[in-house]
C-alpha cells in the first residue's frame, strides 16, 4: 500500500522544541535578604522574625529611662570637662589634688560616716608638720571626689526618674542639673560671707566649703533611689534620715575641723555668731535636699 506523502506547513514547529526553548527558573535563595529589616515578600510585609531584635531591645528596659540616663551622662561628662578646664585656668592644680587624694577604703568609710555619723568619736583633722594629712590618710579631711561623683550620679538618677515618669526632656534634665549646681555655689558664697562677717580665724577655703556643701548629694541620691523603689513613704523616711545625719555631720565637722578649736574660745558675741553660722549651715541642708529631689518622686 502506497503511502500518501504528507506535507507540513511552514508554521508548524515540533512540540518538543517549545519546551526546550523555555528558560529554567532560578533556584530559590537559601536565605532571605533582611538587611533592610524586611524581606522581599509581596506587599512589603516584614518577614516572620524580622523584628525580633527590635522587640528584645525594648524589653530590656524602659526606653525613655534609658535615653534619659544616656543624656544625663552626656550632660554630666560635658559639665565635668568644663569645670576641669576652668579650674586649670584659675586654680592651683597642686592644691586641688589634695582634695582628690582618696582611695577605695576612704570612700567607703566616708560614705558610711555620712549615712551614720553618730558613733564617730574624733572629728579633728590630723596634721603632719603643720600640713593637713590627705583624705586617704585622714577620714575627717574633706574631699571633692565624693561630691563630684555624687553630683554626676544625681544627674543620671534624675534622668532615669524623669524617664520612668514619662516627663523626660533635655531641657528639664539640664534645668535640674544646673539648679543643683547653682544652689551649691550660692550656698558656698553665703558661707564665705558668713565666715568673713563672723571674723572666724581658721584655715577654711572655698574648696573646704564646697566639699562640705557637696556632701548633700549623697543624701539626695539615697532619698530619690528609696523613693523610686518604695514610693513617697520610703522617700520621706530616707529624707528624714539622711537630713538628720548630714546636719549632725556638718555641725561636728565645722566646729572641730573647719572652724578650729581657737575660734570657740573668743568673746561671747563672736561665739554666738560662729554658733549661728554653724547651725544655719546645718539647717539649710534638709531644705536643699527636699527642694532638689521632691519633684523626682511621685
């Protein structure tokens, strides 16, 4: 049987060639690109697990409190650098080093003395060849290390307290830090004027008065920290304790270490002026502690 010849049209292409011409799809990537925080899923939705790190960071603590503490640290560091720069211009560095000659043992004992001074017996500053011993060798010697570090800690704690209460702002924290510093400066100036008017013969200097005035920051830190942990009741209990302890410390220190024994043996009017100066400086401490801390505890 003769086969009939079959003619193919010019437009006909075998079916197999069509499958061979199709390009093979690219293999799926092993890992999604999350460098931008989102995957290339349709709709622009974040890939599952893309915000895990973001949530973990927020769970560590209150973001406002963390930001407040960081900003407070920058303010305190900037203020410390400015103070050191100005001190180098107008103050003898050798005299200033005396008030920072401390060690760990002295700091621990001095903090304990500021919190509980009632059992301390001898309050006289020790001398060696008519030169006062440095603070690390004499617990009664005033220092500026504790007031400086306490001021920085107070600024950090104030920033954290404002952040917890959702009231933090750079302006508020800056105002809080500058107010605490200005009041201490005004207190020192008032004490210098009182010493001059009372004609007190002693070795008191501006650094001595600045050290004694700066010790209040320790009580302020304890009061605010207790208030944050235990509320307003704990704040007032800590305020009463630290205020009374600081008043006792100031009276004993100014009478024996700062004013000196010779100043207590003068005429009666002078004795009264010196007594009023000492009691006034001591009575001013709880007012300052309350004024600078009550707005941080709610």
